[in-house]
């Protein structure tokens, strides 16, 4: 362990009882092409020995660029982030959870961007990595782009849902002085809520192109190995609604309910119209299906009638040929 040393970037890494994933994340930071960083590992209620052993084994590579904070009991992700930020000193901050990863150029590209831009932070193109853990091995099973339609980070888009997950963002430390730290009352979506506060007063840049950040998903994993977004899906849904409700109360207290009531009524009217159109569409589909069934039944009858008529015609032709052969043998006059 070491004290907080000033660096260009403070990398805050939250972890708890995931030594396999933590090792990958630590190696990921050590592989960054930009080396002016200080890593703060916040062990939020997990066993301390695996964390200490991992860092001790890499002490020569760290060169006094690491701080370890052990929380004897879990305080939550947002409290862990705040503790890590408070234990560091830097121009920029990045939240690097222990199960995610970066392109080796992530810090170099994002720092270079902010060094020449007035933006408060910068996000990057992010890729979802699907994986599973088997016998202390992480096995990748597929990849998919995260929000491929995004070309910029805007407040209007963030109001819908989080467009920039923690692993894909580097921001200026001074933001915490201006808008505050992460909200420790939230059991989830703290990064989204922080970005909403930032985007109310600042702009965030975006680096498009090849993915520079990788958000790892383990769909079937539970317990310590689970991905917080997937394993804690219900928490995300609850706290998403909680954040919206809180901001709604603040807006109503400042501006009253007039505009909100109007918008809610207009939204209800549009929803009712949509339901009416859907019901009408369902009726049309049922009518079309009924007509289709009747046509299909008529076609079956017609096919059967045609088949019967063809059979009768065939029998008649065969009967006539047979009758002609009999007459020929008997010498009868066909007339």
C-alpha cells in the first residue's frame, strides 16, 4: 500500500471477492500506453488477502502507483467510488470496475482529447463482451456493440437511459467540486445519476471509431461473479424510477404541476389513441383471418370437386376404350 500520489489520471477500481476478474483488470491498467496514472483499489467488504497478494505479486510493475482501501463491510458501489476518489489526487478520474477492460490506448486517447477540449469529460465507443467463468478461467462467448447509434453524449439522450457506462468515460476531477460526488443513497444507477448532474451544466465529448472500452457481461453468473447490471436488474429498475421521481418532485416544487399535468394528460391521450389503433388493427386482422379461412375452405372444396371431376372423366375415357375393344373383338359395328 502507498499514500495518494498525484498523477494525471486516478483509476478507481471497485472490487469484492472476484480475484480472477481483478487480476485481469489490474493487468489491463498496467498495459495502458499512457502510464501517468495512480490506481486505487477499493475492496468493498471482500476478503483482503487475495487483493493484497495480487498487488504484492505485481509490486515491481506498479512502482508506487497503487493504493488499496479495505472496507470491512460493504458500503455500496457509489460509496466505494467516493472513497477511492478521496484517496487520490489527479487531473482526471476514471472508474474501472474489476470485471471490465480497456483498449491499451484508452487513457492516451481520452487524456489527449481533454487536453485540447473544454468538455468536462469524454466517452468512447464501447463494446459488450459476453463471457462465462469456468474453473477460474474467463471464456469469451461473443461480442456486440453498445448503443451503436450514439455519435455524441447529450442530456436529451441521457434522460432516457445511460448512454455511457463507467468503463467508457474519463472526466475532470473538478466536476466533483462543482456537482458533488456519487450519490451513496443509490444501490444502482449512480453513474447515470452523476452524468445527469454533469450534463445539466457541462458538455461531454465522444470519441467514435474502434471500441476503446469493453463492458463485460456474464448472463448466467450469480453471486460475486455476477455482472451488477444483469444480476441486479431489479435494483436498476427500482433506482431508475427512484431517480426520476426525485427529480420530478424537485421540478414540481420549483415550477408547480401545471406543465407536468398537461404533459401527463397529453401522454395519456396519445397512449389511448395508440391503444384504439391497436384494437382496430386487431379487428382488421381478425376479419382478414376469417376471410382467409373462408377462402381457404372454398379452395379445398373446389380442389376436391376438380379432383372428383377429373376422376369421373378418366373413368369415362377408360370405359369407352374398354367398350371399343370389346366391340372390336366381337366384330360389332361401332355405330
